């Protein structure tokens, strides 16, 4: 009888207490993909073609639930590296952050000089990549 009551009490405590909601690897991957898609769209409006592939995240990962949308930003410059990292962070009651790798390729118009420039000639303006707020 005691075993039955104990088992019933244990079962009821699990039902009423429940397991705290968690932020899953799938949610983090989806947020990273959405961020990279928005980056690609912003660059395509400026004439660049961006292809990307977010890194994989272990499906066993379960972080504290985040009540707010996940905050994502590049930790490196995607214009200078083909493998920038993304910082994914939660600023909720139980804050956390993690880094997700990504493969990013940006293609667009380029400028190069085929021949040598004559001495004392004026150089064309130097092109620099846009400085987006990513």
C-alpha cells in the first residue's frame, strides 16, 4: 500500500510540477537561419549574392526557456571570413548565450587592374564593402 501511495504521489508531483519549457536546438537553428536569410536579402538589395549554411547544433541541447525572441548577431565580419560565428543569446530571467558557426559566401561585382598604371596616374576610388548594421 505504501508503495502504491508513494508511486501515485511521485506521478502526481511530475504532472503538477511539470518540466520547465526549454529552448531546443531546432529553435536555435531556425533563428540562425532566419537571421542569415535576412542578411542575404539585405545584401541582395545592394547587388550581392549571399549563400549560407548554418552549422549544426547537437539535438540533445536543451537550454533554459527564453520568453523573448532570441538575440542574434555576427561575432566576426562576414565580409572578411567565410566562416563567421553567430552569437545566439537569451536575455530572459535565466540568460544564456551560445555560438553557432556558419558558412557564408558573398559574391558580387569586383574591381581589378589588369595592366600596370603609369607613373603619377590617378588611382580610382578604392572600393570597400558596405558596413551593414549586422
